[in-house]
C-alpha cells in the first residue's frame, strides 16, 4: 500500500498524496460500516427468532416509524441529509423484515 505523504501512480497520472490519504480513510470507514452492519444483522437475526417463538409479526410498523424519526433527527444533528438517512434505514429495515418473515416461515411453532 501507499506510504503516508507519497503520491500514488494511476495509469499515466499521479494522484496527490492528500487524495490517497482521504481515500484510505474512506476505505477504512467503509470497512467499519460493513462490520457494524454484520453485527446489527446478527442481533436482528436473534430478534427474528424470538418473534417467531413468541408468534409476533415479522414487522413492527410503530417501532419502525419511531426509528425513522430518531435517525432523521440524529442525521440532522450530524449534518447528514435526513432524506438519505431515512432511505438507508428503510432499506436496512426492509431487509430485516424479509429475514424475519423467512425465519417465521421456517419456525416449527407455526
């Protein structure tokens, strides 16, 4: 990988050292996001199992609405576009509900 303060060759042009450092930071953050999402989905997997055991529905619209409102507020405080935050959490929640439905269908208690 690139040494700090050096420039990196890309084809026939040289990428400035600051851009290389920024991109490395972005790559590190992307890695952290993936690891965080993996941990989140491990937890929501167990939530889905509990919901199936307790015969609860896979989706909880009231909680989802509270989560969207909470994350929009956090986004605003963090100077992140709240529309983007809402789209992101809706995408994640839809995937979680999909997993919960699959777990419920496989649950022998049903």
